[in-house]
C-alpha cells in the first residue's frame, strides 16, 4: 500500500540536455539518487525519463563529483540543461 505522500506524487516527463557550453560537463553522467542512469556528456543525446515530483536527479563528472542536483517539480513536462 502506498503512503499518502507517495500517492500525491505526480508523474512527470523530464528531459536532461547537455548544451556543450561548459567544459566541466564534457563527460557528465546522469544519476537517479546515487544510481547511474545515463551518459550526459557533451556529445551524448538528451535523456528523457518518466519520473515523479519530488525526486532528485544529479549530474556528476568523470571523477565522481556531483556538479548539479535537481528536484523534480509539479509541471508535467520539465527540461533541465547543463
């Protein structure tokens, strides 16, 4: 059975894009929590996921340093750029 908090979470489509404008993100990786999800380097394709409001997504560099973290909002379509 879902808790009341989980039940209220809204399904969201999130797109993560590396614009290539910052060399610090050349070999970036997208994480859901602390789990690898996809490559998000300068030459990698955008990553589109179905997620839920309140969830955390992060980007780390090739050394494992977290560079950016986002919390998913309530909008049905969201876009995040690095």
